[in-house]
C-alpha cells in the first residue's frame, strides 16, 4: 500500500492497492472539499461495474461535493487483477480501500456499497470490527441483497447464468469487462442478514428502491429487521436498482448522512 499519510487538498491520486491475499486493485482518491482528516467515503460498486464506469463516477462526484472519496475496482473488474468471487473475497478489497483512506489521514471512514458492493460492505464491517486500519465508522448499503442464491426475479436468473455457466462467464469477460472465478463458494460466506447483527454499534443506513427489478422490498426489510431497530431504512419511491437508479438528490442525501455521522462525533 502506498505510504501516504497526507495529501494536498487539490490533489487527485490514482494508485494500485494490494488486498491481503495479493490481488492488485485499481483505485483513485478525490480529496473533496473538507479539511485534511475529515470524513472519507469509500465507494463499493456493483457487480460488472468498475471505478471508471460513468454511473460509478457520477456517484463519486456527488459524494466528493461533501467528503473525500476513494473509488476502486473490485477484483476481476475493470483494471483490477484477479477474478470476481461475486461478493466473497471482495471483503478484502474493501479492507484495502478503507486502510488506504486511513493512511491518507482520514479518521472517519464510511463505506457506501451498491448491490453486490452493498452486501460486501455489510460483511466487511462485521468481519473487521476492532481492526484499526480496516474498520469503518458507518455503513451504507444501497440495493443490497439480504440472502444468497436468490433467483426470484428475471434479472437475478440471468445473473446466475452469467456466474455459473462457462458461456455466461465468457460473456462477462468479453462483453462486461468482468472476469468471474469458476469455483463455487466453499464455504458459503456469511450472508448479509447474518452480518447485520454484528455491526452494532456502527451506524447503518439501508437504501432500497420500491421498483428494484433485482431484489424486491422484502430484502431491505429483512436487513433492517436483522438490525433489531439499530439501522435506518430508506425505501425510495420509484427507484430502481443501484448506482444507475440513484439520482443526484439521493446521492446527496446519502453523503449528508455519511458526513453527519462524522459531524456528530466531532461535536461530542
């Protein structure tokens, strides 16, 4: 990891991070408008996205109006190395990005994950509690699934074909810039619903559209129920799925929530 502890406020950095299992990750940093050491938002994109995709860049720009922003491409996506494990080993990618944000001087780091990225940030926060470099101070999961192996919608059935069939993985590699690992999970990782109770007292925001074509509203409700009242749930009227469906106004509200948690902490 680059040994950077302080940056100029005008600087935009691009680097290659390395996960704990040795995967190279394409990453970038926008210092945003705040003071050195202010809040940083780490953006975890959805499956088949990457940090350079227009919809991911749009979300990052919206967040950068209020905070420093770290973007990265998950393993197997875009310019990163390795192969996607569709949410399993990706917790190590988030850990590398969070640790980089802290090395840049940020004492408050919030993860915002979309779809697959939403499930990953939930598991990352649960599995990295108490670890100084990789821990987070708040979590936002947007359009995240509550459980694994869901096939209840046509888009999710297509996604399972993409992941589980050789022809589907070829489409992912050649058409979607996503290299998918052929092996099945062994063991099956902690599910998002199992991860959520382990987050407390870390603040959690769950955001979901009531017209999500991938995961219907029982998913965010299951996640909120698993938090036993400790999570905030925003069900967005008319919203579809993930970064593509999150308009600038919603992204601004998410950034406000993320930075408000820092403001409250500094006022205490």
